[in-house]
């Protein structure tokens, strides 16, 4: 006479457990992705000098804004060029969002941008250089400049 087990088979029980784990993980929203800030430079296509340093989280949109010639920071310079400036990513900064609708702390991004502003201070057309982050600017090398 064959033996019958009461209850589900081991394989069936394992699949039920796996389904329950999937249901539990589906209820917990995934953490938000890190927000990447880009510190970038716009390079003059004729002289190959860095003429502008900026930061953004959306490179495509920001570059199009610059190239339109209507941007208040770079418009006059871009309109004077025979072709669009070259965009170069100088550095990236990763931020972790604390909550879904909360903005990240951009202190590090400002410090990194200030470092690059100071590095190219002799060729850039940026209006705000030291004012971007006075403390960071003063802490960098060559404090007398």
C-alpha cells in the first residue's frame, strides 16, 4: 500500500515560500538611485581654453541651453563662436537622496566646482568664482589670489 504524506511536497512548499518573499519585497519600494552631479567645462573650439565651469545633474539639457546662445552665463560668448563649444566632464559627485522628495546636500558639489573654478580662473568667463564658496576658495592653494 502506497504511503501518502499530508501537506504539500517539499518542492511545492519551497515555491510557496519564494512567492511570499517576492510579495514582501514588492511591497517595499526600492531605495532611490543616487543623484549624479557633473562638474563640467565648456572649451573654446578655437583656442582650446576652458572658458566656463559649471555643475548640473542633466548634462544634455544644460549643454543645449548653453549652445542655444540664450544662456545668461555664456550666451554672448557662444554666439561669437563659429561652432559650439566642447563639453568636458571634469568630475562627478554622487549624492544619496535621504527621502523620495528631498533634495541632496550639495555642499560637496559646490566645493568640487569651486576647486575647478579656481584651477581655470585665468581663462573662464564665469562671473561668480570666489563667491561660489568663499570658505572652500580660501582653503584651496594660493590663498592670496
